[in-house]
C-alpha cells in the first residue's frame, strides 16, 4: 500500500541522515498501528473471500506473508452453503 511505501522512504531518509548511508534497517510493520490496521483489513477481506470459496488457502496465506506450500492450493467449500450440483461427485471421482 501507499502508506508502506511512504513510511519506508521516510525511514530510509531519516536513517541515512542520522547514521550515514551504510546503515540498512528491516522495518517491523506489525508494530506500526496504521500498518497493523491495513493488515487486519486485508485479512478480513481474504477471510471473507475464502468463506465464499473465491480464493484458495495458499493465496490467503501468501497475502498475509505466512509460509505456504502446494498442498494448500485448494478451494474449500464453505460450511454454511449448499454444495454445487455434481461438485462432490467430481471430487470423489478424482480421488
């Protein structure tokens, strides 16, 4: 997001001015309240999409910077919805 880019650039300029050009820092975005709210909103959006069966588990984990692997590239059927006609039969045939 834009706020992350601005914060990164301002931090880099301040560090360079105070400590010189040779210092590199790794930001901790989770400790910045504005970024924590952005990540919380991203998580809410992805969880909503996951609940509707729109995105995979792996996509959500990657978007939230969590480790993932190929076994998580699956769409889950939401628990509160009726399965699509023929979907379960197709899944059973593949297995």
